[in-house]
C-alpha cells in the first residue's frame, strides 16, 4: 500500500515550487497544503515540528507519520518512490 503524501507549502517559496514541479512531472498524487491560506494546516505543521519552515512532506503509512523537510531530500524520496511503482 502506498503511503499518503501531503506537501506543506507557501505561495512565495521557491523551494516549494521546485518540489511541486517535480510532483507534477512524476504525476504523483500528493495533497498540497498552503499554510498561508489554511491556519489549521499551519498549526498542524507547527505542532509536529515546532517550526513552520517549508517545504515539508508529511508521509502517512498506516499509523506511522513522518515529516520530511528539505526540498532535495523530498525530491529524492519522490523520485525513488516513483521508480518503485
């Protein structure tokens, strides 16, 4: 079973746009959460990481939740995931 993915972003973040372009290029199903437009998502990110820097990929698999920061790491993960499909 594939994990559920959610990317936390802001509209002015160049690194976020980079990750989103890779998601589109790879045709992956990833929820996009704009933390500037949705206060609940902002609070969830802060509660999980004690900071609100983006991009951050939330990976949910069964009862396990991981938070992955850093655009390069996120892109490597997504590319590897696509290769495994």
